[in-house]
C-alpha cells in the first residue's frame, strides 16, 4: 500500500509537496516508486533492503496545473523484467 490517500485534493497552490509511506508485504532488495503526473514521469525513488511489512516514508514535489491532473504512484519490484507490485492514484484540482 502507498498511503497517499485515495480521492481528490483541491488547492490553490501551483506546486505541492506530497509525502506518504510505502509498505511491502515481503522482503525486497530494491523497490522503485515512480511518480507519474499527467502521463509524464516526474520522479523516481529507490528503496534498498526493504524488510517485510516495514514502513518506508517518501516525499516528492509535483505540479498542480490549471484544470488539475492525475498523479499515479507505481511501485516496481526490481527484477528482470520489472514487475509492478503496487499502484495508487490521487487527483489534484486547482481552485
């Protein structure tokens, strides 16, 4: 799970600092968190030596354009080929 919150965030800010947690139900040497806004990759975070059910925190800054956008958080297990193991979506709306 990625504790970014489901639903919609409304704000007047043109950039937002998002923070959250990532918990994975197994041990993993590497996990990659990709942050996609409006279909474009804007950030990629690497977590090393993840223990089972260990809570990891993260933060990232994203743009909040006029009309709003959709923020997607994808967690990939770094294996060959990379496998998506988590997904969370957040909608931003600019007031």
